[in-house]
C-alpha cells in the first residue's frame, strides 16, 4: 500500500496528513520545535505511522511522496536571523533595495513607514558597469572597481554577497564575471546573482528577491540537507517536495538553489487548498484565512 503525506510546519503546530491507496485519511498535530524543525517533522511522521498502525520505518518505506510547507525561511526574515550580507550594484543604483512597494491605495506612497532593509546602506557598494534596456553593454564592467568592492565587503566581514546589476536579466554576463572575481578574491563568501534568482524586469523586485534568497539560504539549506539525511536514515525512498510561494511544488535540489521560492511556503498552501475545495463545490469567490501564520508574522 502506497501513502502520500503532507506536512505543514507553522509557528505553533506542525500538521500532518496521510492518504493511502484506498483513500483512507489520517490527520495528526504535533508541537512545532523552533530549536530544530526536524524534530517536530519526524514527530509528525511518527504519529502518522501510528495512526496507520505501522512503525515509522515501515510507514516511510511505503510513502511515495512527502510534500512539505515550511516556515523556516519566514522565521529567518521575521527574527532577522540571517547572515550579514553585502550588495554589489551598478554605479548610481546602490539604493534600489529601498525603492520599495507598499500595500495601500497608492503603492508608491513614500509616507508609509519602511522596514529596515536586510542589507544596510554601508554594505551596498557600487561598481562601474551599465547594461541598456535592450541588453546592450553601455559601459563595460570595470573589474578594478569590482576587486575594490569585494575587498571592502571582505574587510567588513560579510558572509554573503548579492550581485544585482541594472538589466542583468537581459545580459547576465557582467554578474557572472563578478561572481568569478568574488570566488577568487573572497571564496568564503556565499554568492547570489539577481539574474539567476529572478531573471525578470523590475530592479527592486529582482534585487529584493535576490537579497531574500541570500538571507534565507544558509538556514534553509542546512534544514533541507539535515531533513533529507534523516528521512533516508529512517528508510524513506520516495520523493520529497516543498510548497513554493506560488502554491506550486519543487524538489529539495531546486529549493536549495533558489531559497527565495520558500519565503512564504507555509502560508501559500492555504489559498491553494481553498481553490481546490471551492472548485469541488462550484465556488470561485473564496476567502482563505490562516490565523496561525498571521500570529507568527505579528510576533
């Protein structure tokens, strides 16, 4: 008998559900363990196994898919628990991170209080380069200015460097060359390229998403690697998937490559489920509320 499992880790509880090949459903609830999210995750699996009258190893051996919605990334952002980051930007665009959007009638209302950026201004440095709106090179990359920027950020002790150039989604070669220089000059630093994380128009959107990806990356990669190893040790041979921000799913490998896709992984599952349930009842106008996540964000 093959099982499919879904586990959602929230701020207070970790919820689990299993469905077997005959459609039998088991649901459980376990306390979330912020000190180590894998503890609550495995505890939830143990409860599901018991609910199906199996020991954990036998149960996991019959599970084909585990889908996980996680708040690990959201917790890192809310608690400001990420690494010290620096940004290398196109000359004249070091403040792109602060060209924010706000949720009001006018999304450009500058009077709305702005949350403190994840990268302070003194760690956002500029280099000489410029790509035009058609992807043409207007100013070639000045590699001397890149070496100087990396040297400065290294001296400031940043753990990761985000490279976010203007129109890099049309011409990513400059960002890729900067990555090569960082690898040579400061190999200890994690590197995030905006053209890789979000190759799309929108300087603020691309820069901020790259920063979020870099900020969440170390914690999420550690969690996913630990979780994958624990599941393998317990006999799981199926597929581990993660809920994305958009309500879709991705593999562990993709999640580690682009951590920003899991920033709202937990809350994203609710609206997706509401749409499915609404369709079953012929309803398209729905409101989905996740109180636990609202409490987590409020804290």
